[in-house]
């Protein structure tokens, strides 16, 4: 019985601030009086210490490192939990793509054929691109530059990484080997170019460019040639992503007054709105 109560505590902690729910939160208050008992009875060692410390239950449970429990998808990475989750750069609709919080969609692709994950992190003082194994081990920095490096995207074969950086004065698309060597600029444009996403066949990128005065979805060959505006719309067109077969591109646009998800053919034709509501819908993948 004690065990059952203790186990229920974990999922209930997320609602610790809501004392009225007798099923999920009462275990917290129930546990308190039995604190001395849990010390000896509860073999679930990890839970016991934090519960004991709950002379003030509410704040303690808030900071208990339990996101692993709340997010089962991360359980396998529990061993390295503290650093596995990159602080998300959430401000996808910002009109100003430069800066830590601006614009970035974040890593636009994650696990690919090489079983590794690229991501961005500010852990070393500014945005850099990192790679790690799928289980969170061997976290390695690939870029080392005081400028912004963000939005890593694997090549389909897992040998290269595309990313955006403003190291040359404004955001441009770069490509590097999977080990961080041979960092090469692909775009050269006074406006910001970012959000690169490799095509499924590895021959092209789609990306966002502000060169026309507002966000447009561009496509180019992997070597930077053949850059073309696919969206051609005075509104912001952002967050493009490929369909798995490379024939279609999903993106978000505020051309209808707020951000909605659209899809188009890979040549920009047939732009069609998929969502219709009064709030923002974005970052289709
Ligand atoms: Ca950097
Ligand atoms: Ca540029
Ligand atoms: Ca546009």
C-alpha cells in the first residue's frame, strides 16, 4: 500500500498546485504524515529522499528531476537526463531571425540513418551545433564560433549537417561534415538565410530567406546554385519541410491574417491552405 501511494506521487506532482483533486494530489498530503515510515519501507530509493525533504512538499516536488517520468519518450536517455534536452529556442515566428531567441525553428531533423541527433545549445555561451548518440551519450560540439550557429539538419545519408550561422555578418546557410570539419558557406546574401532542410534525396535545400523583404521559402541545389523563391508572397512564409518523397513542401504562412499550415508542390505550384482557425499553426513536419 505504501508503495502504491509512493508510485502515484510521481504522476501527481505535475498537479501539485491543485490540492482539490483527491485522486492525483492527495497522495502528496498523505505521504507527508507517513514520512518516517517511507524511509525504511520504501525500497524505491529515488523517491524516498525527496519526499522526506518535503517539510515543504509543494516546492520540492516542483523541482524534482522528474521530467523523465512525465515524458516517456525520454526514458531511454534517463542516464544523461540533465543535458539531453537542449533548451528549446522557442520564438519561431519572430520577425528578427538574428539573436538567440529569434526565428529559429530549432533542429529541423533529428535522428537519421546514422542514428545520431544534431541539436543546438547555448551551453558554451552562445548558440552552437552539437551531435550526440540517440541515447544521449557522446555529446560533442561541432561548431565553435562566437556567432550564432543554429538549425542543424542532417543530410539524408547522415554524413553532413546543414545549419545557419551569422558568422559572416548575417545569417547564411552552411554545410559541414558530421564531425564538424569543412564548414562551408552555401549562400551569400546580405539578407538573412536560415532554416535549411535537406531534401530527402540530398540534392537540394529548402530554406527561409528575407532577401525579398519578407519571409519566403527558397529552394537551391546543395551546392548553392539555382536559388529560387517558391512562395512569392508578401506575407511571411516560414518553416518549410519536405514530404518524405520530396515532391511536396509544407510550410507556415500568415498570408491569411494569422499563421496557418500550407502545402505546395516542390516547384512552388499548388499552394494550398490546410488549417483554418484564428490562432497560429506553424512548424509543419
Ligand atoms: Ca556559435
Ligand atoms: Ca544571407
Ligand atoms: Ca512571403
